[in-house]
C-alpha cells in the first residue's frame, strides 16, 4: 500500500491523526505542519525527545530579541507573570485548536503594545487571525484588571500583585514569556509544545482551577 500523502513510498507508520498508515518521510515532513498530531502519538513524542536534545537557535532577526529583560522585574512580579501564563493556558484549554504560533503571535503583539505604552504613546495592533486576536484580548483584559486593581488580581490570590506594576515592567514580562515560547516550540505551524508546557504549570488542567504556578524563573 502506498502512502496516501505522497502516493509514492510504502505506508509503514500508523498515523493516529489520519487514521491510516503513511510513510516515514511524510510523517517527518508533515508532522505538526499539515498533520494535526495528537499529543500522545509515539512518533511525535520521539521527535520531541530528539528536539529537546538538539536545541534550535533563534535567528538574529527574531522580534524582541534585542530587548534587555531585567531579572529583578521578573522576580518582583512573578505572580503577574504566572497570571499571564495562566490566562494563555486557560484560553488554550477552552480553544483546543490553539497552537504555539497563535500564542506567540498574541504575546508578540501585546508586547509591542506595551512597548509603546511605556514610552507614553498608545498604539495597538492586535493579530489579524481569529485565535491570536481573541487570546490577545483575553491577556489584555487580565493585565488591565491587574493594573486597575493591584492586590486584587482577578480570580485568585495566586496572581495578585503586591505592588502596582508599570507598563514597562509588563512589557518585560511579555517579552520573557515570548522568548520562553520561542525556545519551547519547534517552529512548526501546528506545534503545541509551548501550549502544553503552559498547561503543565497548572496541575488542574484542563479545568485550570486556581493552582500555584510552577514556572521556573532563571
């Protein structure tokens, strides 16, 4: 039987996403690209183990790569950082189609918004695609609530900020999470490595009840 994707090579690997066998080459090429792989696929897990052992480098033209993030800000506002991550994880749980590129697009766009706010100018350009735009809105709403009511974070004590957080500091937190996502994902358009990482920080996923985040700050 020939592979249903390339129609050339022998179909040897069972693909749970397609419900039939495909060839090893197409499995490697189309995994998390045109094939929406389930997270428990044995070939996907093997590929992820290989990726973990061979970290990819970020191109020099990567957005926000030149921004210096203060570790003091990260430590001072770990609760807000966790709140942003929780909001993204909760959104992904409610919208299973959410991929790493969706999360990264929302974080990048919101970081750019807060970059302008830090300079005293308001300029907002949400992502065009539906899921990133909706996630952008959810993250923006959380941050607006956090700024307006410091010490009264929405939903749980775990994400309350003891002190007011400035726009420039929120910018640093967003850049930190954006870079973390770039390093966690593999660059494939249907990858969910970063999404799964965020959800793993809250043991109650997918319900995502209030739990203390386990995000490790370097």
